[in-house]
């Protein structure tokens, strides 16, 4: 079933969490919270500039590789999240189409049911008229027979 690839989010989260202790160890001025803050701000490309790593060779080298690979991972995570939203939107459109079809079918059934009721009323009316005519004809025959009987006497 299509959906969000949670493994990409997990890998990105692990990548952020791996950077935190490394930056904490490489940067004397970064405590644990500042290291986490720096990793998140850097990989989200916000880069406020309030925390800057030192320019010593080991810290700068790790920072460059971390930033380049981290951007790729975050990009994949955002792309996967975008795919999930697109799939959800497509499912919503399919659900709306299905709802429209079912609603249309329901309205057709209701209209057909109404037509059936109208036909039933019409048939009942015709039957009532036929019954009334039959009763009138029977009454007329009885009256004619009584007249014939009276004339014979």
C-alpha cells in the first residue's frame, strides 16, 4: 500500500542524533543542547548563524560531510513526505469520485422509487375507477332487471 516511507525519516533522525554527540565532542563551546540545535538548524537550511563551528581541520571536515550528506537525507525525507501527501490527495479524489457515484446512484434509486410510487398510485387510482365503474354497471344491471321484472308482471 502506498504511503510514507518511515525508514527515511528514521535514518534522517538517526543521522541528526549521530551528529549531536560528534559536534559536542569536536566543539568545546557546544553543549549537548547547542549541538542538537546546530544539527537541526543546519540540516533544515535555516542556518541562523548564532552558532558557528570552529574552523579547525577535524571539525570543519566533519561539518562539510555532515552537511552535504545530511541535506541529501533530509531532501529524501521531504520528498517521501511529499509523495505521501500526494497519495493521500489522490485517495481523497478517489473517495470524492466514489462518493459522487454512490450519491448519484442513491439519487437514481430514490427517483426510481418515487416513480414506482407514482405508478403505484396511478394503478391504484385506475383500479378504484374500474371498481367504481363495475359497481355502477352492476347497479345499472340490477335496476334494468327490476324494470324488466316489473314490466312482465
